[in-house]
């Protein structure tokens, strides 16, 4: 069973009294793709800087593969690759030259660096432009090159901070598929920080929803969706063949557990504290109505995020 490779306990960062990160406790397993999700200014980047040892925590603990980034930064640097939203390269050098330069900084001999660099350019889909200057690259190509640059030292962990901003939709999909494939094939742990929900949902095994410096929810998307259902956030849609009468709508409203009923033509949108699909269907059929459609809403990451962003519950964790 995979062990924990990233762990924080009550991790806190203060800036002039302002809590940028507030008592963050988090465990990420080896080989996991974890999404740290939250709006801009939520504290995601500050958290990443503490994980990398680039800023010191005000209080709490952080361990990366057992190392303390603040006390053992070089040990952490050797096993962690970091890809920010804006990657810096030597513009007048080729893609391969940039990767070889990074490899040499990491103590890799030139012959190995060139061979590994060429292999990595192929892996990220840049083999044909490896000898072109980076100044000619698009944002998507730069991010792919950045990924190759990160992989040159064969890291155990890759941390990605808003890596797809400014990339076209196809480029985003290709980049995310590449990340997922690398994680699965090489067993790399990935921490993906983003405010783009659909991207996180596509590749992450678990997510943490981060709002105003605090972790509000943690778990698999399916688990967090079930948590909403447990808390009485059931949305039921019903459509019938006949015109709905005030009498039958009133009977549905009177059912125990119904929070709200909206009527539009021959359709009902019902909010309930529990799944009342069966009693609603029975009531309508007994009253002579023909059911055309009945379903309960399946919650996605956008619904989950909105729930916690609007207040939701404090510190929700799916078990």
C-alpha cells in the first residue's frame, strides 16, 4: 500500500497578522494525483512555497518524503520538480540546450544529459522542435518543455502551480493527459494547484478545496458528492405527460423532507432533504399522471466547490 510522501500538520503562514494559510493538515500518498483547488488568493501558492522550502512556515509542520523543507531544502529539491505558471528559459538557446543546462546543474554528466534530454523531448511531444530556440515557442510548448525540464532529475514528486493558464483547450487536454500518463507509468506523485475545476476533475484522484487559507473539504470527488447528499442536498427532476394541477403540486410540497418545489409547464424541480423519488413517483401515478422522466442530480466538482465556497460546512472531510 502506498505510503505518505507529502504531509502537513497544522501548517500556518502569517503575513503581518493575516493568515494566508490557516492550520493546514494534509496527507498525500505516493503515486497520487492530488488537486489543490481554490480561487486566486486562497493560499495555494503560499502552501506550495512552504512545501518547497522557499518560505518558512509561521507554525506547524511539513514533511516531504520525511524531509523538512525548511531545514533540509537540498534534499527536498533533489526529489521534487516544480512547474510554475510562467516558466523561465534562456530564450536564445534551443529546447535541448535548456534541458541539458538544467541537467548539468543537477550533477548529470553531459553525455547522459543529452541522451535523457532527447528522450524527454520525445516524451512530451517536442522531439521535432528540440533544436529550435525557445523564443519561438508558444505557451503550450513552453509548458511541455517545462515538464521535460522538471523530469530531467527523475523526481518522485511534481508540483504544478496553475500550469495550463493561457493554453488553448486542445493543448490543455493534451497536457493533462501527459501528466496523468507520466504519473501512472512512473509512479510520480503530482500536486496540481488550480482554480479551474474541470481540469482538476479530469485527472485528480482526490481534491482538497482551499478557501481563505483553510482546507474546507478533502476526498475523492464521488465521496464529496455523497457528503452533499447526506446533508440533504437532493435535487429531483420530474416530467409528466399531463398538465400539473395545483392539488398534486400541493401534495408533493406536503411530503416530509421537501424543501422547495418549482413548477414549469409539465416539469417539477424539487429540493429535498432525502431521496424522495419513490414516494413522489407513487403520488403522481396514483393521481393519474404519466411519468416521462424522473432523476436525482449527480453532483460534480463544480457543485461541490460552490457548496463550500458559499459557506457549506466547516472543514468537510469525506471518510
